[in-house]
C-alpha cells in the first residue's frame, strides 16, 4: 500500500487531511493572553490615575475660588471635596493667605483599585496648588 504525505509530512489523502497546526496556535494564545490582560489592566490603571490628577487640579481651583472670596477653611475643604468627587478621607487641604493673595495646596492619596496591579502599586500621592488674588 502506498501512502501520500502532505506538506507537513503527515499521511494525508482525500479522507484524512494533514495536520494544520491549530493546537500550536491555541498554546501560543494561552501563553500570550495573560500578558495582554496585564498590559490592558496597566493602561486602565494609568488612565484612572490621570483622571484623579485632573480632579485634584480641578479641586484646587475650586477651593482657591472659595478662599479668595472670604470662605472659611471648612468651606474651602468642602469645595475641594465636592468639586472633584474625591474621597474626603484621602484629601488634605492647606490654605495660606499672603500679601493680598491666597494659596491653596491640595494633597490626595489616589487609590489604585485595578485588580492584580492595584496591590503592587499602592496609593499614589497627587498634589496640586492654585493661587488667586483676595477679593
């Protein structure tokens, strides 16, 4: 009996095609997929930290507006917390009037909540400051 060999060296014919390498592709996907998932989670985490940074800057601007028109320290802190939707327990507001201006500094410990990466990074300290003429 004579056998024909296909392109991959396997016996093949009209009723028994040669192997196509589908198993190898499955193994390669299984090896690369976790790496792609970790990269995607890292991109999401960076996006969340950038968002928190923008919100801290926005909170500093809102807080200095309240402080410039004569708001109390408590009202400045409330303005900072409500402006950026930030967690008040992680927020620290410093108000310093000097020479006809008021300076506000916001410090915020941004949480890293993304699975797998959040525990490795921990909290990220973010700061922003703003200054405005007293009215």
